[in-house]
C-alpha cells in the first residue's frame, strides 16, 4: 500500500498521535490536513535519511523484513521479533514504539504491521547507497566461471559411485576416508579441530565448513543414503545430474539459508541486500562491506560478528557461486557472481 492509502486507513486518533510525536504543526481536527502534513513530513528525503541513520541497528533490522522479504505484506509482533538479534529482544516493545512514532510502521486491520511502499523504497535506496560508498568498476570476465561447489559436488558423487564409504555408528565418515575426499575438493579443507562445532549443519561438528554444506545438500536432495554402515549413491542422483546449473545453485542457496539462519536470523535479508545492492560489475570493498553487515549479526557462541560475516557469509557465498572476490592493489572487493541466463533470485 502507498503512504496515502495507509494513512487514510488509520483512525484519526492515530494520525493525531503521530503528528504530535513528530512535532508537526497542523489542524488536528482536519483528517485531510493531518494526512497531508504527515505525507510531507515522511516523504522529505533529507528528514527520512536522518531518521534512518538515527535508528539503532536493531531498529533498522526490524525494518529489513518489510524491504527485503518478497512474500510478506505485513508482519505480526511474533514474526518481527525473530528477525532481530536475541540480545536485543528484551527491548522489542520500545523499538516498535520508536518505529511507530517516527512514522515508519502502521497497524493493519488484522493487527500486523506494514511499511508503506514509498518508505520501503527509501530504505532500500539508503541501504544501497551505504553499501555502494566504496564501489569501483570491475569489467566482467568473458570466461564463464562455474561455482566451485558444483565441481566438488560431482567429484564427491563420482567418488561415492566408485566406492561406497563406510560410516561409523554415528553415521560419520572416518577421518582417513574424509581426508581422501577433502584432498579431491577445491577448498583444501582439513577435518575440524575446534572444541565446539554446531549450529551450521547436521554434521558440522565433524566436517569442515564447505564440505559440511555440500554433504548436507546432497543428503537433502536424496542423492546419497546413510542406510546401514555405508554411504552410497541413490537412484535419485540420475535425475539430479539432469538439473540445470542454475537450478542446482538455487537449491543450494535455499538450503544454505535454511541451515545458517538458525544461527544468523538476519541472513535472508543480508543475502537479498547483497543481491540488490551489488552487481557483477560494481564491486564493494570487502572490508567496508563486512563492517556494514556486522551490525546486523551478533555473537554466536565463539563466532564473533566479524567471524560470521567472513566465514559464514562471504566464504560460503563465494563457494556456492553467489559472490565473487577480486583482489586489486592489495584490497579485496566483492561482486555478484555472474550466472548465465539467471537473474539473482530473491530467496525469501
């Protein structure tokens, strides 16, 4: 809904409350003047930017679902609270009050909250502007690059087709066999040695980062079976080999988001921010992009926000062919990876 429609749907008492909270002077007994005054105030570009920048990160984070979730028109309190960091949820009510008094969100007839279309577009432009502060132009390579995970996927499946792999009682590949598999793959990973490993996949405590995601993916597709004490390829893999590259990558992205958002609730909106803010030619300085994204994530056990952005976002998104990283004059830059016959899909 556009801002005019939203305001006209609100009770007059609500419009009066908004006007007073924002310090706008007008005739409080004229519904038309109330609406016009609020429209002029809220659509003022400079004032809107000032209000956005004054919001604390948790307040901004509450608005991201309205901007970057393509399948929701409004959100309830119980839905919205899941989108902010757990450490901020104790002040959820005060955050909602601030967003309401600043004119960002409005109650729907069914009791949810909505963000008017014009304000959604403004926030999107503010986010893209911030992300693009350090943009540089990088010519697109003429060579088609395949995501490393695709090559690794086929190498892993070929390995299993040639020799069913024995599993432990916990359904885990033994360390020696795992090392053989990892040596075939592109990331040069080693079996993990950290004392803690959880939150990012079924066997994340046993397998290294990228292989853990690859394993989760082929298992989720039904292409491998853990029946008995053997890890083996199933008949479904025959159909899997006929999928297009883009279909496999889209399925991979959806699995990645569904698994990692348990530890990083804001991940779906971060992915869509990157998708809409970057391109395959305009690159953002990786360091600055990381600092921008860190305010939307929080510590997850021993993972700091910086760890999460670097290891759980940039590293994995590059591996699955969503991002590309280029180093120029000693500085790392990120772009959207170029995908043939594909617009970068929205995943939420």
